C-alpha cells in the first residue's frame, strides 16, 4: 500500500511525528511518501492508497486552539480524497482541544474517510506514532 504522510510543521515537532508515522508504515512493508502539506497536489493524493495528515496546534491555552492556519487552508482547497482512508494527527504544547475534530471535518468535506486520530505532546512527538500507523493501515 502507498501511504502519503503530509504535515504542517513550525518548530519541527509535527515533522518528527510525521517521520515516525512514515517509518512505522515502512517497517510494516508499505511504501510511505513524507511531504510538507505545501508540496501536496492532486497527483500525490491520487497516487496514494491512504493518507495521514498532520498539523501543529496553535492558539492559547483556552482560546483559539486549532490546527495551524496553513493546514486548514490546505484542506479547504485540497484535492478530493475520494473515499480514501485518512488518519489525522496533531502535536500540541498544552492541550489539542478540538483540533482533531477540525481536521476530521476538513478531511470529510473533501471526501476522505477518517479512520484514525492521534495527538502527541511536543515533548515526545513520536509517542504513539506506530500505533496510529497500524490503525491507519488496518483500515486501508
């Protein structure tokens, strides 16, 4: 299976989480392509069998907590996901609040089927990546 792992990262935490997810997919025998969201176009989406989309969480502790604007803008204009299984993930400092829900709704609006969700702290962005990848792959 070809898995697209796409991410929006500011401080490198989400890139580290995405790399761990891609590595877990490869360790399970799958082809994983790792790219920043800004480099993802229609051909990358069409060529994958499943996708993992991630973002860092911006905002204050109680107010404005959401995925990075660049990630939600990309989802607003993303190519159609045509029923593909998609996992959404975020990295956060304090609490992700409704960030996974925002990504899920964006994926569903583009026709994707969210099959896995994951949030990890900045202090350990790789934590839980392998389990998240397994859940994504099991649905693919």
